[in-house]
């Protein structure tokens, strides 16, 4: 099999959602500019690196995916880089206070970052991570704290 001369580049992630308004409100709380504003069946946010995060309602997926059969098993964590350790704690608390579901409470992870996971309105896991601080790296790794 012939391998491509260059590896592919990630350019978009699509999340299938039940409630576009609730989803848009959740991601706007993280600072994303979601377009369009209204209750369209498709919305998107663009990042400075050219990657887009796109949202499609369950009802609209069949317009571009004829094989869509609904939710399937699988675990994906969409990782978002935040500007500081404090921003991880504040964002987690804000998202939980406004309806997000806690998945992993903030903690100092073995790789040197502050890390937390919150679920969006459709149960997609969103990882919130601070910049890595080499002075905070520890090994062997301890399990993350229990109880979200």
C-alpha cells in the first residue's frame, strides 16, 4: 500500500447534537464564537490554527452522512487548551454552574498540567487543560481523584 507523502492534517471535528441552542450556549461559555447565532441545524466555530469545530443536529446529519444510524459506542475527549491553571478551575466551575455535567474534577495531572473534564449537553467529554509546567510533572502517575 502506498503511503501519502505527507500525513493528513486535522481540519475539522463534527459533533452531532440534540439541542443546538443548549450546545451553542455551552461552547460560548468557553469563549468560542459560534456561527450562526440562531437555531440553525448546523453551526461552527473556527480556531486560529485553521481547525473548525462543527455542530450538526441529529435531524440534519443525513444531509451529509447516509450511513448515520445514531449514537455508537466510543470515547472521545475533545481537548481545549486554556491559558492558565486557574482558568481550568474557573471554566470547570462556570460550566457546571450553568448545566454542564462534571466528569473529572480539576486536578494536577502527572504530565504537569491542570486538567478537568466536563460533559456538554449531549454528553461529549470536553477536556480542559492548562499549559504544562515541567516543575509539576510527577512519576509514577497517581490515579486522578475520584468523584466529579
